[in-house]
């Protein structure tokens, strides 16, 4: 992995509420919409659990990532390790399509401040995804903020 990307946002809600909206099935689908319409997950957010982040593309094919939850400290911290991808409905865990992604980490940190939560995202970066991440993460964080502040 190359450099890390960092994003953060202040959300006028408790860490408990932000955490719940972050991983709740329905609100997850809403805040991740900027990444790909129809995003959802299958699996568990529990430590050492396998989880898939999925969407159906315009051709009706299942696409996404296969990951593992390294750590989950409720209301404070989640660490995700990406293991592979789902391409056209099939799991791919090796080869050039996966090499840039495999082993990458995505870390969510929730910090309680006065009357808000500072939500931080740190992720391993690579040139292939950098532009997309720089454009998309801020949109997703703003959606999460809206959901949490309703």
C-alpha cells in the first residue's frame, strides 16, 4: 500500500448514534449510496467476522469486496481488512485485479467531543482508487452526517 487517505467530519450526534447509523443495514445503504447505487453488506460487523460489501452493477452482475473485521469496539473504532473482490458474482482473492486491494485497511474512529462526534476515516491508498476515494468519501460522510442529525 502507498500513502493513507484521511477524512473526517463533525456530526452533531452521540458516538452511539453515529455508530448505530454507520452499521445499521438500512442507514448503511443510504450513506454508502455515493460509492455505488444499491450498496449493501452481507455478514457481520463482529471482530474477526467475514463481511462482503456488495452492489449489483448496471449489467445485473454482483460486484463488491470481501473483507474481515479486524476489530470492532462499539461506539469507538472499527478496523476492516480487505481480502479480495466479488466480480460478476464470483469471489476473486488473487491476481492483478485484486493485488492493489488485498490487505488494504479501512479504519473508522469515533471520538466524542463537546456536543458532537468527530468521525474519522483512514484508509490505505493506491493510485488506482485515489481519485474515486477523494471524490466519494466526502459525499458519503455528508450523507452519514445528514442521517445522524435527523
